[in-house]
C-alpha cells in the first residue's frame, strides 16, 4: 500500500513512541522510511535523533534522515513532495483550543495541506500496538469507494478485530420533509425504512467486490452532519483508528470559519486518524 | 387596554378555522392529482377571497373577512408571524456542508443562475416599463430590481421534490442543483432585504450602502460567531431541558429575537428568521428529528395561513393581465435556463449535465410569493403584477417535473453522442 513513509519528529515527550510506531508501520508495509525533523542546531539534533533511531526497531538500511530549518509544517510538506512520500506519520495533541483552531497546529496544518496520505497518532505507545477497531468513513462523495477498499486492505494487514463502515445519509431531513408533504403516515414510515435499507444495500454491494475474509464488518447508517456523526460514532465504538478520505481541495481559512466534515473531526480527534489519499 | 368584542373573537377564530381547513381540503385534493399541496392552499385563498366568495356572496365574505376593525389587524399580525416562520424553515433547509462540498460547480451555477435572470429582469423592466403597465409615480429603479430578484430565486423545496420523484436527487447533478439553489436562497434574500429597504420610506430608511453593509455583516456574524454560540447552547439545552420541548421553545424564541433585531437595525424581520434558520439548521446538535418537528408544525399550521391569505385580499379575475403573465413566465424560464446552463458549463460540467442543471434550476416557489406580498403591501407593485407573479410561480411548479423529465431525456441522448 505505502512504499515510502515519512515521519515528522519533533522532540516532544512522545517522540520515542512515534518512532516505535513508525518502525512497526515500516515493517508492516515493507516500506522505506524518511525521518523529517525541523529544528535549529543541526549537529546536536542529528546526534539526538540518531540515538532515538538506535533505541527503536527501525530498519536503518532503509532509512533516510532529513534535517531542515524553518517553518515546520511547510518544510515537512516540501520534503514529503521532494522524496515522493506516500504516507506521512505525525503525532498530535488530541484537542485543539479555539485559538489554535484558527491559527492551526502543525499536525492539523499537515492534514489540511498534504498531497499524500497522512496518519496522525494521538497516543502512540512503546511497544507499538496494531489497530484493533477501525472505523471507515463510507459517506458518499469523492472517491469514497477507494477509501473503503484501502481501509479494508489496511484492516486486513493489521488483523483488526472489527471494521465499522459508517455512512451518513445526505439530505435525510429534506427528503423526509418532502415525504411529509406528499405521503400519509404509513407511506412515510415506508419511505424512511426504504431510505435506510437502500443505503445499507449500497455498501453491501460495494463490499461484494472487496475481499473481507477474516474481518468482522459492521455497517452503520445514520443521519445528521457527516463529520460530527462520524466522530461521535468513532468515540462510541471506542475505535483506535478512523480512516477518512482526503478532501478534494486544499483547505483554506474559509473552511475553518465555516467548518465542515473533516474540520469537525480534526478539531477534536476521536482516535488516531488516517486521511487516505486514494 | 383595548379588548376584542364578543363578535370579533368569534370572527377571528372562525377565520383561522376556515382558513386552515380550506387549505387542507384543497391541498389534499391537489395531492390526489400529484400536485404540490401549496398550489391547493393558494387556490383555497382565491376561492375564499374576493375572486370567488366575494363575488358570489359579498355579505358573507365581508362578515368572515372584514377589511377593517381589530380582527383584520390581528389576522395580519398572525400572517406576519407565519411568513417569518416559513422563512425560518427555508433557512433550516440550507446545508452549508453540501454547499462547500460542491464548491466551484455550485458557486458558478448559482452565481449565473442568480445574476443573469436578475440582470435580464432589471434591464427589461427598467427600459420597457410599459410592458408592465407601470404608472409614472412608481420608483422605476426599485421596481426593476424587484422584478429581477423575483426572476432570480430558485425554489429549493420544489426542485428537491422533482429531483426525488425522478430519482436523481442524490446524483452529482442533483447535488449541484440542490447546493446551487441553497446558495441562491441566501444571496437572493440578501439582495431582497436591500431592496425592501429601498422600498421603505426614504426619510426613515438607511442609505443603500449602509443597508448592504449591515445585511452582509449580520449574515457573516450569524454564520460564524452566532452559529458557534448556538452550537454551544443546543447541547446544554438538550441535556438540561425536556426534549423536544426545550429545543423547540428556544429555537422559536431565537428566531423571533433575530426578527426583532433585523427589523430594529433596518433590515426586514424575515431576513433575521431566515439567517438564524440557516445557523440553527447547520448546527450538528440540531437533530433531524427536532428539525422535522419544527418543519411539520410550521408547514402545516402557519404555512397554510400565509398561502391562503394571498388570495384573500386580491381579486385574481379582475386583475388578470395575460400579457404581463406571459412576459413574466417567458422571462423567468429563458433567463433562468440561460444563467444556470452557462454557470454549470463554466463550473466544469459536461454539456448534458449542464442541460439538466439548466432545467432543474428552473423552479419558482413560495419565496417569490412572499416577496410579492411585501412589495404589494408597500405599494411597489400593482395587483395585476402580483397576480402575474403568483400565476408564474404556480405554472413553474406545475411544469417543473415534466420539464425536468424531458431535459433528462435530451441529456441522455447528448451523453450518447458525446460518447460516440
């Protein structure tokens, strides 16, 4: 799936754990690793980084370390593009306060601007743990079928216990409101039931073409605001990884002033998250 | 304190009962013929108003709907509340998420589908006011802007219903149409509230620039700060108050406050309820079920009261001017199609999809009637033009489904051609 994995390392309390997770992913995907650190004093930092790598289980034969000076998010992204990284891994604090929400923390900047897939880990551990309960965003739009396909593939690699595919019905309220003006009580119940059944069937037929052997797949259909409901569901099933598709366009300040889907999730991450650039 | 007399109380309750029941009966009759309830409701007003009842039995008409006295003032107040609440529901139907998702396509489609009819309507009615039998005392600029705005609005509920009936509601084309209609709703009401202010007495009214500034500022603040405050408030209400009682009373109260506030700063009250409707509807804590309750309550009690009132004060037969009606209908259809088609093409849609979008955006609905009622009450338009607008709306609602079906057929053929 991922041939080259970039890892953003800051010297934070959890940097050791991030590296241990990175080592696990490297092994999982049999991938090359690029460690990216943005700081000031190159010599001392390189030494510290080397020590960290030594302590971790990273395969150093397939490792490259890049040190940069400047604005962290911008530098990390430019390295990713130059090295043709297809998955970027970084750590993040779980919750953003309101000031940070508008100015943006580094991890969230990476999500908003990256051209590759991004995985944000909110509680990496030593030793690393594979993901056991995975929620995949199955709401229609963009390349959502690819997201489901990639998500299932990833879940199989991880040997996950549960995979939930969560789908939000678009414009459910408007559909029911209009049904309310045309139909009597019984017909409306029928319409409501039919909408739910149709959405579930769509996902089922999609899954037919995907190999899900050995996975327990749960399909959940709901109404409401997609991003918000997805986050709530992820919390409810205590998932440890949420897989969503990456937005069609790069996010700008407008998307934050009028937050929607992805912004609603990354403002308050419910779990680790993988934004898949299908 | 002034009190209603015994007879006035009887009249008022009779009015309300008759109006709601008549609207329901004719509405259901129309439903049997697969037509929207709202057309039946408007027609019920025509039956109860001067057009039919007033002509057949003038005494009974005057006894039921007296033109002066306390009851008429109270009824007008109730109808005013109904309009404001209808706008609240219209606002709640807007889904900003969807608008962002559709992005460029929806933006181009809506801008062109809004401004081309607006310009066409404006230019024609400004330079050829004779077409509308405009009398010399009317403010030509405001009138032309009004006609332009009337043509520019697309009715979201009408188009949603058509798309659903044709089973293309959730296709990409359907989503572009819905998102564009939502953008037009917001922009159309911003423009309209500015025009309303220009209609008002100039000495009292604010300057145009100031009104535009206030309208935009109010919209922006409500959709950012206002929305996030609502987002904080609603979960608290859901936790601490009974459900759905708590959320219903609080949202109603908020919408009345917004109406009072916009009226106070000099924009029309209904703009306040519309924008707060958008803000509340967009909150993730306003559950679909709560929305449904508000929707049912307003659309089945207050909606009919307003739609029936349309026919109560105007004689549709004596004010029937075929020329104006035909001009309006032609202008509405051609300019809307041209605008939406061009916009969809520029937004990156294929020709066959753009065609479907062009026809799809071609629906007018209740908002135009609300606009017309306010313009009629403020003396901007004649009863003839008002009647023409109502008929244009009814015609557009009736033809929208067949027209869309036809356009899908052409679109399918075009798609084949594009392939081969």
